[in-house]
C-alpha cells in the first residue's frame, strides 16, 4: 500500500469532519517509527512510504480532545461495560467479553464521540486500503496530568513515554 503524509492528513481531516471542537491528531507506534525513518533518509533514498503499513497489525491514531469530550468518551466506554483506563470489562465473568475485545469497544466509543457514521468510516477504511485502525482518545495536556498518566500507564509503565517519543502530529483544527 502506498501512503503519503498528505494522504494521512486527508484521512485525519475525515476523522475530524463532523467533530465539534478542537482536536489534534497523531499517528504513533510502529507506523510512526517507519514514517520517521523515511523522513530522515537522504532525498535520493526516499520512497512514498510504499509498504510502510503492510506488516503492521494496525495503524495507531491518537486524538487529543477537550476534557469534556474525553469524559464523554470514557463514559461511553463504561456504558459498554469496559473500564476505559484499564481496557478490562467491569464484569470479567460476562460471556459477552469472550468474543468482543476492548479494542473494538474503544473504537466504537471513539467513532461515536468523533461523530463518524458508517458512510464516513467506509471512506476512511477505503483510503487506508483496509488497514486495521486503533483509535485512542486522550484529553489535551494528558502528558501533564498525573491522574491520567497513572491510569493509562498501569499495565505498561512506559506506554505514554513511548507514545510521546513516537507520535507525529498529522492534523489539528
């Protein structure tokens, strides 16, 4: 799959198309590391990020939003019986969780808060050539909020540090 930074910016604009409010969109994880490697190459060695996303299990997007919207997202995750911060179901004995992952719940909650309908999501996935997408919403200034950092780093103490090192700002409005 051929993916340019310009195409990523267009895709991020689609994510933000219906969202009411300020938003910053980043790509992070292995996809971001591959993009950074490509950007740092000498001009004569650069490609158009051809194949950059072929072997990644998904493309990781981080959206920073206002705290009020973030708490709506956390509540929406909670309404689906998953603890946003740990990603674990509130009732681990519930049979529902044997075949539904918290990633899917986060995705559904994020698309609801971002106001992405099925038609818009189809356009986004077509533009990403069917690549899997992982969406993470966090409040602005999450890097300075000890309460947020403590909770999202609970299972992986380096999670937010890794995000901060990898993240590439793609779009903001």
